[in-house]
C-alpha cells in the first residue's frame, strides 16, 4: 500500500476497524495482532489499492469539532479548510457572534455545520449545485442534530439575496489540467476541484456576489490555493472588499478574510 498512501499502516488500521464495526482506538486497545481478519477487509483493501480515498471507505471524516459522513460524489473535507473556521472565530472574538451563516458550495456541509457547532445560537444556509453533495450535507445536518438550524438548498454562486453575518466558501480553484493524486483525480468530483485555465473562474463570479450578501460589518472567509492570494484577492478588492490573508498550519496562504472596505479588518496571525 506504500505506493498508494504515505500512511499505509494507518490506512489499514482504519479500514480494519471499519470492517470490524468498531473504532480504531478500541481495536488497538484490544490488540490488532490477535484479532481475526474481519469480513470485508480484503474488499476494502482492494478498493484502497485502486486509490479510493480512505474517507470514502470508512464513511466519515473528522473536521474541526465535528465528524462528517462522506462518500462518493462529495469532496473529502481537508484540514486546510479548517483555516476558514479558525479565521472566522478570530474575527468574531471582539464583536457579537454571527447569527446568520451562509456556506456557498457546501459539499458535505463541513464549513456550515462546523460554524453552527461553534455558535449554537446561529442558523444558516448551505448551497450546492450537486445533488449528491446535497444528500450528504442533509444527512450530516440530521446526524449532528442541526437539521432545524441548517437549511440545505440546491443552487449556484448567485446566492440567496439575504444578508449574512458570516459567509464561508471553499470553491473550486485548481487549474484545468493540473496533475493531481490518483485518489483525488479518479474519485473526487471534478466539479468541486477545477475552475478554468487559471483556477480563478469561480472567484470571478463570487467577487460579484459576495458584497451584496454581506450584512453590515459581516465577514467572508474564502479558501484559496496557496499561490492565489494576490490574483484572487485583486478580484475581491476590485469589488469593494478589504482583504486580509490567513495561513494554514503549514504556513501557506489559505484563506481570504474579507469585509466591506469601509470596515477595517483587525490584524492577526497570517495577515498580509
């Protein structure tokens, strides 16, 4: 499995735990070497050897403070995207908490549901154009007990016409034709990955939409590829938004923190 994954033992342990119907931690405590090979393990290993993401095989992925159900048809949430939630938490540390949250391109519901978990008095809307993603987001809202606070809608970048205190968005931003790992290229939805020849097509649309969706003093946190801060930021700045850049745990530019230019963004770690 080393040719498929940089963490073959971890992958095998997660897959074995899934096949055995128990947590990896419990399986390790009981002694993995003494346990019989669970039924279905070989099939799951074969799927992993074909580069299917581990998150699809085990059916879940932890994100921020929540655990999400994921599978074919939806983008696997990445730790890098937690940068958006971290940026939002910091931005609202010195102001009233957000009451209304919008997640554009919600996918599994990761950003919206993580935000609602952190702000229990907030409600929000998650929008996606993919029927498969909408199914996963709705399942996650129900599983996390947030179905009454999270409305999951079919839609595109045109938004809702409503003003929101916090807008979160992880749009496609990879250049067409970019070389990606097999588990991403062959299994995750291309519609959630690629955004034209320069990877900026979706930012061009979002720059026209976001200013009209922000409530007075509202904040938008938009994920970017690590080389896109200047180019994507220029699009949003031209639309009248002030920009600060937040970096992920690897020190790479990952999030544009934005609000209407008449409001000053506070300084913080990772700001340019």
